[in-house]
């Protein structure tokens, strides 16, 4: 079994365009995967703590991803993945999934933005400016080079300044602005991307969401009011959202993959308010890990971890 570390993956130099193409392929072929809904464990006496376990089989590769969040840990989110060969059941690798998680989440976020935003979008509001938001910005900058963009960042400690500094030289068509409140960020934005990992209440009132806006809550938090008045809601997987409090009150719902395949219409007017819940499905992680495993070949560190070969060993 191989061990593929965070640094191993970083050193591969996966490009934003490559990551986007991987996620685009996965979305187009989602119906070919075996993808049970994730299991989420949330200890009642530990606020903001969770452990998500996500199995998946897709083509040559399968496996299980585990994500944990502990607010007092730095970083609070951590994820690992066990990759296996679906034809033999052999465990191929134990993979650090933190970079994979951020990269695939950013790619899917940009995919949803390009699929559902109004055609002339130019103002994007972003809050929760950690690694996921950075991956999103990196991929967005690579995919959108044909128009000027204003990116509004919610002030938080000095993260907004660090974020702007990180990307100020990446693209000459992007301008950053700082917002003091969520209301200021949401108002007037064509796209709102939230990567905050915890929100105890809704981000802002209904009146701040302009007609035509697309809202992409990466961690689903803070936008339950939108469930009730937005024109359309899309998600990466029905099984991950069917338990939502207001699921039965969505005006219209479909999976993103069905829109990509032309089974369901996407945006039909510039007035529609659209909400996209990409909860995060292990299908992306497994596919990414499989491509990374192929890139490594024999370069990754190997350890022996095998079951006894005797039929009876007790």
C-alpha cells in the first residue's frame, strides 16, 4: 500500500485547468458511480464538531474518505482517504485528502458559478477565506479571463488582506474590495460564495439578495432563508439534501449532473435566484485520488499492510 502525503500532492503541480477538468468529468458521469449518502457523526456535547464518512466506487477506483472538524484544532478541518482497486479489492494507497478536498471543492464551486450565474456576471462576494475559497479563486482566475471581475471580500481579522495579496498578481482582470458586513457583501453581488465552516444563524435577510443572484454555500450554512424564496435549488446529490428542513418547500429542485446532461433546465432567465448546494461527494475525491495515484507510479512510499494469507488464522 502506498502512502501519499500532502506534500507529495502539492509537488505534483496539478494545474487549475486540470482540476476543473477532473471535476467536470465526474459531474458528467455521476450516474455511473456507486455513491451512498455520507454518514455524519455530530457529538451533541461538542459544538461544531463532526466526523463525515463517505464511501464510493467509480470505475477503476473506490474507497472511503473521512473528514473531521474540531474548531479548536488548527486547521479545524482534516481529511484522509483510503483508495482501493475495484477489480481486486486491493488497498492501493492511504492519501492525505486535505489538498484534494480544497481543490475539488473549488473546482466544483467554479463549475456551478459558470453553469448557473447570469451570463454577464461581474461582481462576486466571498466569505470564509480559507483554503477552499483560495482554491476557488485560483480556478476562477484561470477559467475567467475575458472580463473584469470585482471580488468583494468579507473582512475577518486580516484574512481578507492576505487573500487579496495572494491573488493580486494572478490576474489583471480582478479587483478586490473589502466589506464590513455580510449585508454589504451580498447586496449587489451576482454570485455569493460562502466557505464559512460554522454559522449559527442566517447570513442576512432576504431583501439583500438581488434578482438573478446565484448563491453557493460550500458548507451549506447560513442560507436556510434562501431555501424558501429562491426560484431554483440545485445540489450535487439528492441523498445529501433530502433531509434538509425545508427540502419539501423548495420551489424547484434538481441535481447539477442532470442539468449538465440536459435532462433538467438550468437558469432560464436573468431574474431567477438560484441556490446551489454542493455538499461534497466522495466521487470527486476518489477520482482525484485515482488520477494522483496514476501520476505517482512507484514514487510514493510503500508500506506492508496485508491480511494473513492462511484461511484460518485464529
